[in-house]
C-alpha cells in the first residue's frame, strides 16, 4: 500500500468492543453476529468446494484484516491451513489468545508479511469499507501478490443496496468512517489487479442460521438485495 497508509481502519479499542458494538447495532433486527460469521464460513467452504481443485480440505488460506479471528472457529477445521493478518497489534494479540492453533501476523497496512504466491485462497471479510478508497487498488494488488497462480481471492462486503445493512452500519460506532462499495466496484478492482472474476453472489436473504437458508442464498444469489455479498476472482495460472 502507500508509503504513508491511513490507519483509520486499525482501531486499538476494537478487540474488546468489536462484538459488543456489532450486537448493539444489530439489536433492533433481533439477529446475532454469529449468524453472519457462520454464514460467511459456510460460504467460504462452499466456494472452495466449487472452485478450488481438491476442495476446502486442500486449501491453504489467508484471512486479510482478520481482526480478532471471529471467523476462524467456524473455519479452521474445514480447510487445510488457515492464517490471519491484521494491522492492529491489539486485535492480533486477542486473536492469538482466542485461537492459539492459528498463525497470526501483524502487518503495516502496506505489505502483507508473506512471500509472493503463497496461498491457494485469500479472503477479506467486511474490511474494505474501512480502507480509504484511494488505497483500494493497492489492497487488492497485495492480495494478488500473495495468491498462488490459479488461486482465489474473495471479498465479502456489506451491500449498500440493502436498506437494513445501511441502518446497521450507521448504528455501529466503529463504522463511522465506512465507505460502502458495491459489488461491481470490487469486480473492477479485481480486474485491474489481474484477477479473472469467477463469482458474484449476494448473501443473507433469510436471517436464519440453518443449512436450508444457505441453499436459499445460492438460489437467490443473483439478486442484488442480500445483506452482504461475495465477489471472487482467480489469479491466472
């Protein structure tokens, strides 16, 4: 990323307050944060089973902007290897305490602390809306650098076309700086970096934590009204 990255998206208070703030923002909906966390983990596994040779169990994965590792208890036993990186040292310290079997690293917001062509699958979950828009191309380009040829990069984000999502974001204190981006903008950033887009799917049409609800998401995934979305690209082999 740029030589002087804007670290607005590294909030030192975030480890202790993150989940509580999200739960408070969601309270008026009657939903809980874990519904979305488990849903994204299921989506990652489904994506890998469909698009990665050997499926999820053969995938070496990196979570970019992993925060306190909230996603990882739902994912770590379902992939070959899972690692996480974040620019908040406090968040990484909490992630290491909560998930001691996972390798976490702090990075400087500019360059991920991994070699080129390291991972089969990189993902970032509801992080890019905290990255200042001028840094979006560099953020995606860095994911490109650490993804293996033939590997995948998936971006999960809030859908600004969903009114309920906008309300939740407005109610969440650490989203005060959020700049929501539409799926088509992510697709353009991926193409600019060199990824070949392979999937755009909208998620969380049914606010129920059940396998059948995931199947509904698959059926309705083309409709741009889900609460969140995933865009996935492949690095050419």
